């Protein structure tokens, strides 16, 4: 990424976070698309980032012991740092990793796991994130730049029509599942466990604004995510689009796909 592009990228995302009014138009459906799953109403406060947790961490608790939400300055600094890291990386996947790191660390309610019914017996408070890119042959949504997926699913490939990732491709709209137990269409693809709350935001890039993929985050605790988190994920999707363009994403994907360790969900069971 050139210095000018890096500056533009940082300015773009920083201004988007500060001026929350840009978020509602960002989720408006393109012409001819159904807007039923778009973010409703007024743009939420995007500055209230919320730290996540990792596998094996103790469940978050209510009250003073809960991890504090980062300040507005801290969130802006995190975004600026992630974009600076992305600009310095040599390829698309490396550039996307700082963004999926923010999706993992800044999104979601840290108090969600402590609420009654959020975690079932044997479950724990942990989260995952990643980007699913539409494969060049348009057969799969393929995982890249993941956080906390099992190593053998580094290149998880979900048939492009399947379930909620397929809906994002079909409609071009973001999806929020506060509680996956309440949506019969939710399907577990992660080998390690079923997740209780998920969010998906489409990524549009290139001169024609085509949908090239989606950025996702999930937590095992139900009601981890809400509308504010979905809007913030949409900002990360915009940043991912900049990375796609700056790092020649189409060429990178063509060289990577199909990876030798492609984990096809239609040939494996969890």
C-alpha cells in the first residue's frame, strides 16, 4: 500500500467511526436488493468498543470486576494501529489479520457470559473471527485471516449457498443472530463447538463494487452481539475492502485457492 493509500485508509475508517451518521448509509441495500436484514433506524454509538476473550479465559463477570469498555480514544487508536499494520503487510491475508483481531477483541458484550442461560453446561466464554472470501470458482465461502478457529480449519470452505454465509452472498446484507438457538437455519461449521451469537458483514470491493466476501465474528455466549456490534463490524468490512484493493486480493486468492488443506464442509462433518 502506498503512503497516500495508507493515509487515505486511516482517514476513511477514523472518520467513519467518529461520524456515526455514515454507518446507516453503509448498510443500505444496493439497488434491487431486499433491505430486510439491514441495520435499522438511527446509527448507533460506534465508539463503545468492547473487549472480547479467548479460549480458556475465565468467564466475564458483572459489576466492577468486568473488563472495562475501551474509551473513544482507545478505539480510534486501535483502528489506526490496525490499519497501519495492514498497510505494512506483504499480502492480503496478513493485511486482514489486524482487522479480524479487532473484530475478536473489540466487539461483543463482556458481561454476556454471566447472564442466566448464556452458556450451557460444558460451554465456556470464547470468541472467534475471520473473513470468508468467495472462491474464484464461486463454489465456496473460504476462510482466511481467522482468529481462534481450529488449525485444521484454517481454510474452512462452506458451499456458497449454505446457511447464513450463503444468505450474505445472496442478499448482500449484514446479519445479526443474537441467539443462534432461536434460528433453525443456523448450522455449526466450527469443529470445536457451536457458537451462541454471531454477526456477518458483507465486503464490497473493486471498481464494480462486487461482493468479494464477508467478515464474521461469533461468541459461544448467547446475546454476545447486538446492533451496535454489527455496525462496527460493517466499518471493519469497509477497511477489509481497502485491503483487498491495495493488496491485489483477486490475484492473491487465485494463487491460494484451492489450498492443499482446504477443509470442505460438504465433505466433512462436525
